[in-house]
C-alpha cells in the first residue's frame, strides 16, 4: 500500500479527523502560528542571518 493511500485512509478515519481538528486549532493560535512560521522559514532557508 502506498504512503499516500495510508495517509488518505488515516485522514478519513475518526482518529485522523480528530488529529486534523487539533492541528487546525493549534495553528490558529497566533503564538503557535509564529512558531510554525519560524520552523517553516528555517526549513526552506528564509530568514537566514537572524
């Protein structure tokens, strides 16, 4: 079974829906959004020199 299919199955399961809801809730908090942006910028090479 492909990884994409496994992820799709998990996302449609009750546990997957709960995890997605928690992730949305976490990401909507301004403090957490700033942390997410910092990690994203670090991974993609933006913000070097800070």
